[in-house]
């Protein structure tokens, strides 16, 4: 049994399997960062960035320091299902975060948006427990949103590096396009 477990582990690592955020190139691409905003997602971003070994969380951004601005975040709840008596039996909680990331005068992400939702069963006999369950769902979505934002920042930084390394050809005027097509 132990041998089978070792073989399975070796096969998974040999095929390139890795947990989300743990593979090559998944590390946060900056050594410093700042986060503005006072909600749960901004706090989760600060918490996560502060424990990364190669990243220093700053109070004020420098010229090459990315600033993550959590512009707004909030949750909303809608009825998902009702029972045969017409009473709510399930809710869906939506969580939305709007953010932007700038580095100096350039925006890596100008108008980012993360939307998440979770469903939960409502028990009318235990409204206090249901409120606590909703609060836990929102807290989990805040952590998930922070991870999603960090993955988007990593992808945007990689894309910006590719554009710098291989800039697109300059746009030609209509006259230059016609001359080039005749050649």
C-alpha cells in the first residue's frame, strides 16, 4: 500500500501536477506592494502578501511598487429556492469586488472586477446560526477574491513583460498601408 502511494505521488509530480498557485511562475512577481482599502478583501490581501517570503508590504508606494486599490466590495443575498409552504429554504450570497492595480503612472489592471457566489440552506428555526453561516461564507469569498486578484496581477505582469519584450509593430497610416501592399 505504501509503495502504491509513493508511485502515485511520483506519477503526479512527473506529469507536472501542482496545486493552484504553487506551480512554476505562480509566485507574486513583485518584491514590494501596497494595498489600499478597508474591507475584508483588502485585509485578506494584506495578510497574504505579508506572509510571502519574498514580498515586503509597504505603507506608501514607490515608483516600481504596485499599488492594489480595492475600490469597492460588498455582498448581496437573493432567494434561491422556496419550499412548498412558500418559505425560503435556500439563499445565494453574491460577493463583488472592484479593484485596480497601478505601478507608477501605468495601470496593470484598470477596472478589475471579481464576482463570487455561494449557496446556503436557510433554517428558519435557527436565524442566528444562519447569520453566522452567511458571515463565514462572505469571509471565505473575501479570501478567494484576494487570491483571484493576486493571480490576475501575476498574469497582467507577465503580459506586460511580454509586450515590453515583443512590442507590437507600429500602426501604419492608410497611405503607408497602401504603399506596403503594393510592394
